[in-house]
């Protein structure tokens, strides 16, 4: 427990200094508001810091430093007497957003792991410490490479297939023709797999958005908003900080995928992570 808060104090100090540089100014007043939020964190005025950073987010300002410092503010409030339900979930969402905007940020990645571990400790659940249910098999396989990488895989397979066809036509030696045939099969497989995975990645990107649960618990509901009949609470409740994928929206409800589970939750219980 002490290690958790010591690490988060370190993160907050870095967030108030090193992460305070480089925030862009897409519109008038953005830089001043950002600096006011950082100063509020330093002074322990977490409510003011949260208000400043959330106002910037509402204006459409997107920057990893903004997201990181918003997470720090929520963590500081979570450990104070003014803690509110879902503070750690909102911190997890902000850190996930930081990593989306700045992949490879080791500090944000470590802080996210600590926050999720603290959520697990707080709720004392017998589950994965990070409260992360693995994505569906299809989504996991597609996520092995980026959409661009799958595209290049398909291109490489196509070029290999073309070269093998030409070689098979020109070569006369049996061993060489056999080699060309094997290369042809490999190229065809690469092209088909690359194309299929690219289309899968594009489908997930176009038709779903990642989101984080920002309340203590978010029950999975039916399309009408009623609880799912006969479902066990452990299987029909999304924990704070859980990563889900929003598939569609209907009024105040979002249809989400959580691992292999599929259901509806109140949109207000999620924070959607917008792709950069």
C-alpha cells in the first residue's frame, strides 16, 4: 500500500514539472488553464485541478500531459477525505488516454498498473489484479500488429506471390519449380492473412471505441435498460477501471463488449478514449 502511494507521489511530482511542458494551445486560454491546474495540484487543491483539466477536455483539448495530470488530480482526490466513487476509475481512464496519445510512456504505464492494482485491493475481488478481462479472441489476434503493419504484410505477400508465379513460369528445373511453388503458397498465405487482419482491424477501429468504467460498478443491462435476467453478478457487473469497447449507442445506453460478454450500460458510467 505504501509503495503504491509513494509511486503516485513521485508520479505527481513529475506530472507537475516534467509533464507540465509542451502542452499545446489550440485555443485562447488553454495554456493558462493548464498551468492553473498544475499549480492547483502542487498546492493540494485537487478539486480546482480536476475542474481545470476537465474543462480543457470538454473544450476538445487532447494532449498526453493534460491526461496525465488529470490522472494525478483524481488519484490525489481518491486518497483524500473528499474522495468520490469512481475517482480511481477516472484516473485509469486518463492514464489509458495518455498511453493512447503517447505510446511508450513508461511512467504512465507504471502508474496505470498501480492504479488498477489499488482498485483491485479496494474492492477485494478474487480476479485478475488489474481488473482486465482479456479481449475477445478475434480482437486479440488482430491486435498483434497495427492496421498499417497488416497492410504491409498483405503487400509483401502479394509481391512474393507475384515473384513466385513468374519464377514458376520461367524455371524448368524440378527443384527450382518446387521451391517456387512453396514460395507461391507462402505468399498467398501472407496476402490472405494480411488482408483479413487488416480488414478486421479496420472494422474494430471503425465500429468500436475503447472506454473505461469510471464508477464503482456498472451492471450489464439488456437493450431496454433492465438487468439481465438470470445472470450472476460477477459475470454481469463491470468493475471500476475495466477496459471495454463501445459498439453502439442508443439514447443514454452504450452497448459494450467486455471480453466475450456483450451488453448495455449507462453511457454516464464510461469514459470513451478517443483515438488520436
